[in-house]
């Protein structure tokens, strides 16, 4: 049996050889062009990065290592990290080995909890989570090895060590932030009988009244783990890591981007929209009432959150995974019934409206709703849970880039005057 470390190490030589040959033989080939609109529009759609862990297809949605998400929802988040890093799904022995290794690395130094408790209760959970991760930077094996001297070919080893340490500690840290920010009492110890995912909500103190909370947490953390390399959090982690900032610095950078309202807060907006509907009608609305309200929202110039996607042109498979789970685990839950009704009504309204490129629901239409339904009723914390998951993808990409000796990210910027001159504008 090859451990995660050995499985990844066995891939590196071929990966390097493949990329070196590709650059040597085709390095001058053009794979995309940039436009003035892209330069001023956030580089959307500009092909200038490489990410082999996942891609997002407009038609098929998220694809992890060449496989559609719909084929992989049986994986745990830890198994997903193994897949993202190596390209292979771990076998039972490898999965157990990784789970054991993460458990062995899960202890969090007391000063990290002191850092969390020292923050005012008004601090946003994402700010506290990020500070706690930065407090751990003192333990970075990458920084220590770099200071002692190591070759580029060795960078991936301490990067992986830091990544495993950080992944192992993320649930404990996030749960401590949750209980401290919301003054929920003493911190709860990790349960050695629970896996990495279930321990998150256990340590948060969320009661499992249905026996399916662990399954929801596992699925939620799995489907949010990676979403190619150009999203803000992955891009920021990549850029920081390219300067050889260690994984603690790099993930903290990524989380700072995830905290932005345009990236990690969408599920909060969807939940707020759902709760607003329930408050307005005082009950589950009828189809006609929801239809009329959706038109009222659109005519007022607002949008209906949770529908459409910048890349996707069909229903988000992450939404489908959550919907399938809810249909089995909590089909009669009030908020889920509303979300399901919106799935029936809103696409038709958006089609009539005619302005949306994609009228189908995305993952945010259900993720916050289900967290709330299962007892996580503090929406400001949802992005922190997202961050625990997204750290898996960010770190898989970072370790691969250190193995591939990826250079520092340094795109060339130009001025508005240069662009005007280049295109012949007045």
C-alpha cells in the first residue's frame, strides 16, 4: 500500500517531464488572447493559469481529476484531498491511513485558542479563523526547511507536511472560533470515534437530532473542496505560495479572499432570501404566490440569489448532490420544501424575464438552507465552514505547484494610456 506521500511522490517525475517537454516543444504556442474588456473586467475567462486538480465545464459543472462530481460524492473530504493531489481515488487502506494520520496531527497548541479568545466578540469569524491559522505559522516545517536550506526539488515535501498539519487542525480551530464567537460555552474535545468531517460539527456542539448531520457535513465539505484555480481564494493562495510563502500564509491569503461578499457569502444571501419569504407569507407560499413574488423581486431591479452561475449553463451538480441528500434525509423540512418549490418556479420566471444566461440553481441555493435547517443558525459562520473545505483544494494545488517548481506569479500590468495607444483610442 502506498501512503498519500508515496503515491504523490511516484507521480512527480512524470509530471515534471511531461510539463518540461510541453514547454520545450510548444512554449511559443498561443492558448488565449486578452481583450481590453478582460483587462478591465477582472480577467474573466482569460486563459493564463494551469490547474490540474479540477475544471468547471459550462455543461457538466465541476470535474475533479477528469471525473464529474456526480461520480464522486461517495468520497469523504479526506479521500477527495487524496484524489486532488494524486489523481487517484484512495483504496480502503489508504483512506484509513490518511484518516489515522490526520487524527495524529489534530492537536492544536493552546496559544492558538488564546488568540481566538482574545478577539472581540464583534470580530467576523473569518477574521478570527485567519488569525488563528497565522498563529500556527510558527510551526511551519516549510519555513524551517527553507531557512536551513533545501533544493527546489524538495519544496513539495515540507509543503505537504504543513498541509496535512493544517488540514488536521482546521476542524478544531473552526469549531473553537464558532463556540467562542457565539459564546456557546466551553470548547468541546475531538471525538476519536468520529471522522474528520463529523468532528467539525461535533466540536461546534451542533446537536445531531436526525442522525444525518455527519452525512451532511461530509457531503458539504466534499463538494466545496475545489473549484479550479481561477477563483479568488485559490488564486490568492496560489499567488502567495508562488512567492514561497508557506502553506499557513498562503491559505490565510486565500481565506481573506473567500471572506469577500462576492465569493464566499452567497449562501448567506440565499438563506436570507428564503427566510424573508417565510416571514413575508408566514407560511410556505403556494406556487402562484412564489411566482408573483419572484416577478416582484425582478421588477424592483433586484436579483434572485442562488440561480445562475458565471461559468455554468446548467444545474450545478453540487446543488443536485445536496438536493438528493435532502430528499432522503429531510424531505419534510420547511426550508427545504421552500428551496424545492423555488427550484420548480424560479427557472420559469427567469426564462420569461429573458436576461439570465443560466436560469438553473447553483450550490448556494441549498447549502446555507441545509446548514440552517440542521441547527447552524449563525449565517456569518457559513463562510468559515466553506473555508475548512476549500483549504483542501487550495493546499492540493499548492503542493502540486511546489512539486512542479512553479515560478513566482508575476503578470505584466499596463496603464490605461498604454491601452488607448495600443487600440488607437482617442
